[in-house]
């Protein structure tokens, strides 16, 4: 069982930055594939970014060049640095850990971008 706790969400203005954190339990964090997903009201949950154990990354087209996913294995934490935020980035952001065939989700953190 893997437990994930997200933090760092909030209300910001367009153009601002936020950094989300996802702290994971378990001693095998370095073998987890970590991902950030988001779900806006009335929409399906979508992948934002993912980072593999060997630090390969992939991003949704809508966030490329603005968001950066990273990981600190010593702290068992994944991050999502979000720059140049737009109103359409408003959503609940969820962290996910893929451990072999299993996926574990965090509880989500709200990000609201509004002037």
C-alpha cells in the first residue's frame, strides 16, 4: 500500500507560478512512476505530466514549456512546478504512483487561476 499526500495548491492570478508536492510513503519510491493528473469541473481526469524511475518525462501538450515534473527520491517526493498559469489550468490536481500493475492516488489539491 502506498499513501500519497499532495500539497501546494491555492488561488493565484494568471501568469503566476505554483509548485505542487506529492509526498509518498514506502521505502521503494525510487521504483515508482509518478504522475500528476488534473480534473476540471465537468471534465474527465487527464494526465498532466509523468516521470519514470529513470527520470524520463512526458507532458500534456497544453502544459509543455510551462510545467516541469521532478522527483527527489531521498525525500520520497514528486513535484510539479507550474509557471505562466492560465485560467484553464484551474482544476483539482492529483498525484498518482504506478507500482508495477497497481496505481495509487492522492486526495487531490485545488488549483484556481483567476483574476
